[in-house]
């Protein structure tokens, strides 16, 4: 049976773009199985550009009256809310307009209204919260199978990533922390689509005693990640992409709500969690990087742990759970 699937998600400089990209990855799985997909997104340029680039139909709707207007009389088999703290009234509308309501990484009242809850980043009771339920693009599933050689004897490439927006501007701090890293190590600094701290970053780069390569982020950074021997990353979707590819990482959380995810990963053997970036010093970042540069055993263990935690098949598992639930409802 061809399903009608509705996604409601949003992105911004403050919130980042992770909810949008993970929604698009999940939507691709539905589309590959022959189902139809419609997006309701907010008026964010990056969110609209990414959704359009992926070839999905979308409506721009933020407030409840706008959402009701864009939905018209449409009824869906599945409504998926992938955004933090959806208002109860909004969740009730989507529940009314669908056979089943699904929430992703929501912890508010709307999650209680959902038939299925997927909370990998922010676990709650009665939800699927294992890291293997993270929705990543198909490129990560494919590249997960490529062996990662972290025992080649030396680190050649470091990757710096602070998500889609780096809301509070921690990238310049990380760059300063890496000033003393030897020049024979290449350092790539990724700037997400909603990054806005160019003035401060350019100032830091102009004073740098070594070279840095800046890369404007796009919708698929898996090749760049796969080539990295070590990463310094935020604690959202990006760190799980790095885990999937087995890239040992230092975690500087771009948001306070990422800290719990970083703690869970570190406890399971992946990543050195330094906490929320506001409270992380340059010396702490430098020390963590040096710790990994000088410890091949730890690098290897971390790479293996990450690949075991995240295999890139999360979006298939989510769609299977949803379709199985619908099948049971129709029995």
C-alpha cells in the first residue's frame, strides 16, 4: 500500500539544521519504498533549499493557522514531528490529520500523544532510543562498510565540525586551541549552512601560526568525514555520523541539550566528552586532541566502538517500525 507521509520540521541559526537533514534522510527511505511525502517547514532559507534540493514537495508553515491552511482537507497515513518541544495544539492537529502520529527527539507533551516515539538524542520512557535508530543518509550506511585504518602510525587529517549553525560561535575557539598542532597534519574546518560567525573566525585565522582549510558545509559530508583520522565535533547528529564511520572524536557540545548524548557515547566508549562549549577551555580541547594523537590503542578502540554503536541502517529500522505498526492497526 502506498502511504501518504507528512513531515513537520524546522531549522534556524539558533536551533541548527539537524532536524531538517535527518527528516530528509528518513523521507528518502519512504520515497524509495514508493510512498508519497509532503513537508511542512518553517521560513528558513537553508531548510527550504535543502528540501528543494532533495526534490520533496513542501509548504512553508510555522504558526497553527498557517499549518491548517497548508494542509487543507488532506489526511495522511503517517504524520512525523521532528522538532524539539512541539506545541500540544500543533501535535493534536497532526494527530487528527493522520492514522498515526510519530515524534522524533521530542520530549514534551506532543510525545505523549504519539503512537511511536524515536528519541535517540533525548531518551524518554517508552521510546526507541538506541543509537541504531538514528536516521542517517544512505551514504553513511554504504561507507560504514569501508574499513577504517586508524593504526597507520600517524594522524594526517583533523576535522572540525560544530553542526549546521554553531549557534554560539565555538569554531574560532577550537581553531585557536589547534594553533600548536604540527603543520604536517591537515586541519579542515567545516562551516555549516547557517554559520554566521565569519568575522570572528577570519580574525582568528588571520593570526594563526599554521594553515587551516575552511570548507562550506553541504548536505553530504561523509567523504570528508571518512578521510579524517580525528574529529572535533558538536554532540548532535554529526557526532553519530562520525561514530558510524569510525572517526575518533573529541566532543565540544554546541548546545546544552547535546551534553547527555555526548555522555552516553563516552560511557559506551566513543568520544572524549568535554561538555557544553561555553565552559570548555582552549587548553582542554588541545589536551584532549594531544591525548588521542599519542594513543593508537585508544584511537582504535574508539573507532571500533563507534562503528558498533551506529551502523547507518537507522532510517530503515524506523520505517519498518512505522509500517509494521500500521499493518497491525489494519488487522
